[in-house]
């Protein structure tokens, strides 16, 4: 900072103080001047060049370590004197020589191949024989099943033909009139004597007819039930 700049700055400060000295104290004015000149004291940070360099990769460190270890191992090993040119074939063993050669597969002879072919043909013949026996057994089962079906159908047909079917007739007008006559209340004949009118046969004739009809209907139901039961037995067998 030059002398002229300092003089100018001091004069500017005095002017400011003179202008606002009436309303503010001296300490407040100093703080205000410091805040105004704060921009000059603060400068932007410099950009460092070393921050732009690339980061070190871990591969280079590991390669360097392995190289150092290899050099240490080679330094620790005793040095072999160089052989004379009279024996050019005796070189130190390298990594390629240390590796074992892959095992060579032994080639099979013609006899071995012939034996393999013979065993495979025998196995094939055995399998063909087993397939043939299974087919024969299946054919026998199919024939037996068809025979059972025929027996079942024959038995069902004979049972249906041998079973007598009761004739169920429709009621006629004569039957209706007979029933109505039987259901009429018995009237007392005044011309007949009292002893003659009290005969049990004349009073119980209507009841006997009803009993006979009930018995006939019961017998008819039993016949129908037997026929249905016989059909179920034939179908289940």
C-alpha cells in the first residue's frame, strides 16, 4: 500500500465520521468502517496445482511390492556360475519345465472296441426280448377283459328276460263303481228282523274287501322292489 492510498483512505474515513458522527457513537462508526473494508482483507483461496493430479491406483502399488519381493528373493538365492559353452544344454530349470506334462490318453485297441460292441448287442437283444414278453402279457389282459365284458352283458340280459314283469292295468269305470259301493255306509233294513240284521258276515264284508286290496297292493310293491334290487346287483357285478 502506497502513501497516497493511505492518505486517501484516512480522508475518506474522516468524511464519513463527520457525516454520521451526530447520530452514532465512535465505536459503532469503527465497526461500520471495518465491515465496509472487510472485502479488501478477504481474498479468494489459491487453486493448488497438485490437487488436480490423478489418484494413485492400487494396482501399481501391488505390482511394485511384488517386484520388490521378487528382487529380494533373487538376492537371497545363491548365484550359479555361468556354465561354459561346452555344455549348452544344461540350462537352469524354468517355469515351463517345472509344470508337469498333461497325461496322454491311452488309445483303445481293436479288440477292446469289438468287446464293447458285443456287450452292447447282447444288451439290445435282452431289451427286445423283454419288450416282446410285455406286449404278449398286455394282449392277454385285453382278451381277458373283453371276455369278462361279454359275460357280464350276457348275465344281465338273461336276468332281465327271466324276470316276470307284472301287468299293471289302468283303473276302469267298473272298478271305480265297485269301490264307491264298498265305501257306502251300511243302511239298516227296517223290514228285516233285528236278529237277522246283526249277522257279522254282512257287517264285515266291506272290511274284508279292503284288506284284500291292501294285500294285493303290498304284494305288487314287493315285486317291484325285488325287480329293482336285481337290476342293481347285475350292474354292480
